[in-house]
């Protein structure tokens, strides 16, 4: 079973004309486009049941609460959680990592401990640990990479010595590498370490089951999976979340407040202080419904085929003039193509492509340690998703050469 041929028609933005050209959107690793069903779900909330949740006894407040909690249940099922109580709503994956570092890390990490991350991590899975490490004095260790963009696990057992937390991306937002999360988790658990997974590039593209991954905690964000901005998810095993102190204080995250202290609320509300992004949560639930209607296995197969087509087309056309970082086998990676073309600066390349309506991202992609390992300051990144097709790849391939000629003059 394949994806519908008219899938682009369900995404209003993809009908736009940019600089006289039909838009070719190749920046889904930064933020995906939204189908009409997600936009309508959010609009419907504001038009019909706009009220605060968990607090009002009147009808539309009850409906808003029901709609929000229904989304929580959908998301829990989508990732194979054992309970909706394991799904905590945050602003984005970055906030989820900060929550873990401050709450779990603040309770469990001190001088003499270690956190193990990798050279391919997004800044969201680096900086919160560095901030806390500077305060607490624990060590941050790094899993290096092989020359073909995979994790080098040859010294993994030595790196694990004394580690309390392993925090690793399931899929690199620069290299596209799919990491062996289950193997990492099993080996980490053998020495008593917990495992946090950055699944921001994984959940939107592959069938996901947190128990199969072996994760203890997992972070991902709505805007990369056809959902709205401003909504992220922290999943955690219930016993771990139960043991963690609140991250933010205020309304909704309490059961009681007294002059001498407070009693935190039950999961997941303990970590959801204040009025939540209700419309965005409902929108994320609609995005999950949309993805499920297509089938995550079908989405993954589509992206493997399209990534293979892109790797072959770019390689055949440009040969040694073009470098695509990361694994060469499309089945071992996602549809993230970080490109170096001739001596053209990635920002110049991106601007020239924009003149032809092609949207790619230029920069360090919030992965500066990885850029240094690759020996580059930036790349031009074309990232694929379910609404892309071979015509988008053809447009990219045909537009690189004029850019190279322009900057060769």
C-alpha cells in the first residue's frame, strides 16, 4: 500500500507560488507543513468550545477538557505508552529536555556522576546537561562517530562506567542516521543507567513503540509531525515520572497549597503548570489521526524510496562535486540530506534555491559539535516528508547546477 498520489492537496501551503515557481518544501526536519484537518481542528476549538480545562463545571469547559484528554490518549497509543498518565505536554522537545535535566537531573546527579550523550546530538540534548553540569560538577561524555556517520560503540562499555543517564537521538537531524536505540538501552540498563531518547526526528517518520525502543524517557515535538508549533511531549515510565519533583510551579500542578508548602498533583498534571496550549494539544491529536490514517509503515517506506531516489539522482548528476553527509544506505537513515556543493556557501545555495521556490535550510542545524566533527561550519539541508515526491527531488537536482555556475563567475 502506498501513500495517496494527491496527498499534497491536503496541505494548503503547498499550493503557494514562490518567486514565480510552485513551492517545493524541503525543510520538514525544521518544521513540517500542516494538513487542513489539523488547521480545522484548532479552528473548531476556538469557534465552538473555547474554554479553560479541568476547572470549569459548565458544558463547553467539560468539552474542552474531554477533547484535550482525548488527544493525550491518542498520543499515548500512537507511541505505545502504557498509560496516558505517561504523556506530559510541554512547549516543545527543548522544554522536555530541560524538564528532565532540572527535575530528574537535579534530584539524581552530583559530582562524580556522568551523563553520556553523542556527537550527533541537537543542542536541546546538550545544553541543558551542560548548564546543570556546571552547577553540579558531574561529567558529560560523548559517543564518537564513525567515518560513515554511525555511532562508534567500540568503547561503549568503558564510556558507560559511572554513567547515570544516557541521552541519545533516535535519528540525527543532520546525518539522518538511525541509531541502535534498543541496543544502547539494553547495555545502559545493565549498568543501572537510565535512557532518554530524542525522538523529534523519529516519531514523525517511523512506527514508534517506547517499550520496543527500551527507553525510560522520550522527547518529541508536534510541529515536525504535521502538528502545530508550541506543543511538545515528554513521555516517561510512570514510576520514573512519579519519582521526579515538579519542574514549574503554579496552577494545575498542585493538589493543595498551604502557608508551609504544597502537595503536587498526580501525573501527568504535576508537570503541567498553568493553562496548557489547549488548541495546540487538540491540533496534535488531529495530526496523529492524520498520520494513522496514512499508516506509519507506509510513510516510512515512501521516505526510504524517496531518499534512495534523491541519493542516486544527486550522486549521478554531480558526483564528487557534491557531498551528502551520513549513511549511504537509505534504509539506515531518514530523509535528511545535508549537502556540501562545490565551494558554494550553504547560505548562498539556499538563497539561490529560494529564487526557484525551493525551501531548504542552511546553517549548523543546532548541532555545532557535529559540524566541528564534520569539519564544516554549515550545510544546506534538504529534508523530506510524506508530502514530497520525485518531482520535488528533480527540482532540487536541476537547481543546484545554476547555483554553482552563479558563484563560479
